[in-house]
């Protein structure tokens, strides 16, 4: 926090407001960090895998297995008590 050359107000409410304003304002030093090229690349790969994961899993499962999974999910969903 930088020190201000001007004096704080004598009124307690105005002084408190000024202190809060000074303590919460962003300084010029705090610039948002740029993401590195590597982290950008890794996030793209992760997103790509996440987008195709469910479809690939569903294509790999048999119809009976998909049916069993759906039945278990529905049973779990309907067995919960609403709060």
C-alpha cells in the first residue's frame, strides 16, 4: 500500500471510508499473470480429451451395460429425498 501525501479526514466515518478505499484499490504493480505457452497447450489437450471422452465411452459399451448404468443412475436419482 502506498502512502498518500494528503491527510486523512478528521471525521471518523469519512476517515474509515478513505482507509478502505486506499486499502482496496489495485496498484499498478499487480498486473494479471500471462499463462505460459506450455500451460495453454496442456489446457487445450485436457479440454479436447474431456469433450470426446463421454462419446467414446458410450460407443465402447454394449447396449446392456449402458442400460444397466442408466437404470442405476435413475434409481439413485429418484431415491434421494428432497430437502
